[in-house]
């Protein structure tokens, strides 16, 4: 199959959707392993203070603030026979799998400062590899598929792969890392999953296509004003809220799960962690199968408003069962509700992301999905980094003692109660914010069609006249007056166009 011709008709069938979605195995799985085990690796296996370990992802976000906008700009500026985004997916598949493994190496030092510097550098290398792969991948779908509903179908399969990645990466490491103080088991786990991440990403490179277009003529120095200009879009600002609130909530669940099971329920050695993760991920997979068709029949926004309250009910339901000796069956029922509701959020987030480049184009007149996806990828890393950092600080605040943890002892009763509150209350607050943001998000299929039609008019491809109602929709979705749309100055680059 010739993947390079923009004129060739491509299949939108299940096979194409499956191959497109496979790279999400890495995106969905890598962060499950990192959020679940990286802090545990640093604190329980290496003895690093929890508050210090929690700052590593946060400092890494400063690096991301530089690399993500630059990578988005590089992607939009590149021309390749493979397609710019597919070319970097190929490069990123190699780099990201290698850098993931490097994070779990053990160095022969007892110095806390030495450990901190080494793992901070390794985390930044991993984050760079993630950027090279995921920024172009997140920007690929708008240049593959034009239709709103078909994009939702591709995104639904992508999220099924995300959940499969989460399931495999949430379950398999628990069989490998039986003793969370054994450093060699973490490295073995990293080697296995580094190989899996490489294979799935390469399949996506081989099984996708990309419309060839002239590269955006901007300099690397313009990466940052362009990145900031993405936030002029009212829809994009709300999308980032949906992304952060939705993902941070689950980052707290995965990041605190080991502490919750081990220190609150005292059930890690009884297999409770495996039961909890299996329930969470299986229910999430079932939720994908349920919410994918719902999203296609209603809207991406409506899916959030159905699923998020289910997730909130399950989260708050854990309040009654978060203590040693509580019914594991009831805990698993609440966890199933969390997974089911989270499926709606995940299904919607990446489907909405594909539409943000179209809104941005109406604002700027420039087709720049790389810049848009770069900022979305940065938001995902921010959610992960902030969650890990806040978890570290909150654990320190409730008196978590890494020396007791390294010795295999139980934390104090006050600390156990504090861990359960971090696991439940913080996600509940974030889910509430998600519901509010989803409610006011302005873009559904109807508004998307109006946005696409108006962009076609501006390009001279549609000679119909816009109605007053359509003007109001354009203003509501973009957040700008109608007469200020389609202006390259809105992109921070005066007088340059890409289409």
C-alpha cells in the first residue's frame, strides 16, 4: 500500500483503525507503570525521601515546556516522503523505547543527591523520547480523517489500545515485581515493556497514512509564541481543562494504588493490588466498548457528562471501605465504577483532541496540528508530573516514613488515614471539575460541521453564504469575534500561511 500519496483512497475499516491505535499502547501503558511503580522504586527500593522523589516528574515538566512546543513546530515544518508525523513516529518508536528502559537502571551509590540527579536526568531523557513519538502521533488523525464521526471511531479504537496497554502494564508488572524492594525486577519489567512499546509503535507507523501538505514556514524561535497562541481558542482552553482534570484524577488512583493497598488495606501480599488493578482495567475496557458507540451516536461532550458522574460515585463510595479488614468485594465494586466512568473520559479526550486543529485553523488560517498536539502532549505530561509531585508532598504531609517502608513495616494509623484521603478526596475534587468543564465545552458534531464549512469558505472551496446563527457558533467555539478569525497574526506569526 502506498502510504505517501495524498490522492489515494484509504480504508477506514477496523484493520486501519486497529493499526492507527496501536501506538496508544505505549501512551496508555508507560504512564501506568511510571505512575504506579516509579515513586515506589525510588522510595521503597532505593530509600529516596518521598517528597524528593515526587519532585523529579515536576522538574521534568520544565524540560517539557521547552521540548513539546519545539517538537510541534519541527513536525509542522518537516516534509518527508513518509509524511512528517509518520517520520517522527518511526524515530520516536526507537528513542522512546530505549529511554524508558534507562529510567529503571540502578547505579552503585548510596548518595541521595547522586540518586536524585541520575534519575532526574533519566526521567528527562524518557520525557524527550515520549515527546518525539507522541506529539506527531497526537497530530496525525486530523491529517488522516476529515469526518467528525469517523474520527470518533478511530479514537475509540485508539482508546481500546490505551486500555489494553493499561491492563497489560498494570497487571504484568505485579507478577514481575513481587518484592517492591528488589531493584532487578524493575529493570526486567522495563526491558520487556520497552520491547512491546517499540513493536506497537512501529505497527502504527507501517499501518497509517498522512496527507502531504506544504510545511509551515516558521523558525524554531517562533515555537513558543505559536504554542502560547493555541490558547487563544476558547475550545482548546476548555479541552485542556477536560484533559487535566480527567487524567490527573486517574494519575492519583494509579500513583496511590500501591500505597493504598499496602499501607491502608494491608493486602499487597494477599494479592489485593492485582485484584484492584484487574477490576479497574477490565471495567475500563468494557466501558470503552460501551461508550464508543454512545459517543458516535451522541457527541464527545455528552460521553463525558454520562461517564464522569459514574466515576465520581465509585470514588466517593470508597470512603466507607478504606480500612484494614474492609470487604474487598465492595472495594472492587467501587473500583469497577471508577474504571467504567474513566472509559468515557478517555474515549472523549482523544476524539476531541483531533478536532482542536480545525478550530485553530479557523482562528489562524494555518494548518498546524503539530503545534496543537504539542501543547496537548505537554498538558498530559503536566498532569502526570503534577500528580506525582503532589502525591510526594502529600505523603510527606501525612507522615509517610520511607525508612519504615524500606524495612517492610506498617505506617502509623494517622498516615494510613491520610493515604486513603489522598486516594479518594483529591480525585473526587478533580472529577467534579471535569463535569463542570465538560458541561460548558461548546463543540459537538453540529458545531464542528459549521467550523469546517466556514474554513472551506475562507479557502475558497465553498461559495455558500454564512448565516448569522453560524457566525455566533464560530464565535462561541473559537472565543473570538467573527471579523478577527482567519488571521495569521492570531498564530503569533504575521503574514505567513501554510495551506
